[in-house]
C-alpha cells in the first residue's frame, strides 16, 4: 500500500492559496536550500525534534484513505470560504504516488500544488494536470549559483516550468528574496525575461526572506548556514516584473 509521510497539517491557512485552506506538508525534499525555513521538511525519514516542550517525532505516516478522510471532513467549510486543499512540503512531488492516491479519494474541492518543480518530467506532468492551480518556486536563473545554493541543477526545474506552461494549468511563480543571493537586479531581471509572455502565468509573488529561518535548525541538530544574513534587508524591485506587464505581489 502507498503511504505518505507528512510533517505538518495546517488548518485555516490564508497564505497558501485562494480563500481559507488546509495545507498538507509532505516530508522530504531533493533540494537543500541554504535559506530553507522548514528544515524538518528536507529529510525523507522521520526525525526527532528537540523543542522547549520536549522531544517530538516529526513525520507521521498516513494512508491515502486516512488523509483523504481527514481532508474530506473539512471540505464543506473550505468550500464555503472559497478555499481548498494545498499540498506543500518539503517537495510534494517526492511522494507523487501518494498524492495521486489521495486525490482519487478526495471529494470535489479546489486543489493547489506548491512545488520547487524539481522532479522527473513525466512524474511532474502527470501530477500537475490534476490540480486547479500550481505555486512554482523560481530561485536562481544562473545554473552555477543555483547549484551552489540549493545543491541541484535548475535545468529540470526550467524544463518542468515549460511543461507546466504547456499543460494549461494556471500557475503563480514564487520567488524567495534572499539578501545578496536571489534579490539581485541581475537574477530578478533574468527571471522576468524568462517569464515574459509565458502562457498560464497568473502572477509573480515576491517572498522576502524570513529572518527567523534558522530557528529550527538547532532543534534538529543541524547547522544553519546563513546566520550572517539575519539582519540584512531584502531588495524588492517589483517594477522589474511590472515593467514587462507581469502582475506582481509583494508579501
Ligand atoms: S525547495 Fe523549499 S522545502 Fe526544499 S530545501 Fe528549498 S526551501 Fe526547503
């Protein structure tokens, strides 16, 4: 049986898509972004988190039946509030079979996939077409810098963005603004050039770096690599996108 590993379920979420939503965070991510504020989502295996309230296990196994039953019980209130269900992570595409099986059992509801875009092309294409909306992260356009800061090539991500655009599923591009790394004029301009005229693009969301991103790392026995950025402010530059006719939101 396909089981999934979930590290959190957030109810009444208002920043994970339209309306009021329930967001399922799936454990495991093939990227290792230096600025990640959910380090408990990186490892595919359950982990012990040492918190002030004591130790707790991060990562709970669900069958598709159990997760769908849990979500189905909330769908009337989500739908009444023009919301739905969001699958996030970690990287949800690492558990694509589990998501397919959960969607098979879900009552009709708006569903959103929040992804880094890093996955095998066929796996990506088959999953995204089952969603009403996709949130797709774009971090760095330069391949060398992308590899240095995330641990992976951006080539499959850009390939999947083209697949997404061809799929006719609408998508929002999410750009994490990390001081001196992703928020440079050069990087944002390269992203804007790449997106210009891309079918299916709804808007670009600029997401300023979370200065508390390093807080959970010690609880997992991990070292946070970007402490020197905690007091740096980000450069927004929404005009780089709006000048090209791309709708942009700053969060
Ligand atoms: S893609 Fe997202 S979840 Fe994965 S390491 Fe990067 S910031 Fe964290």
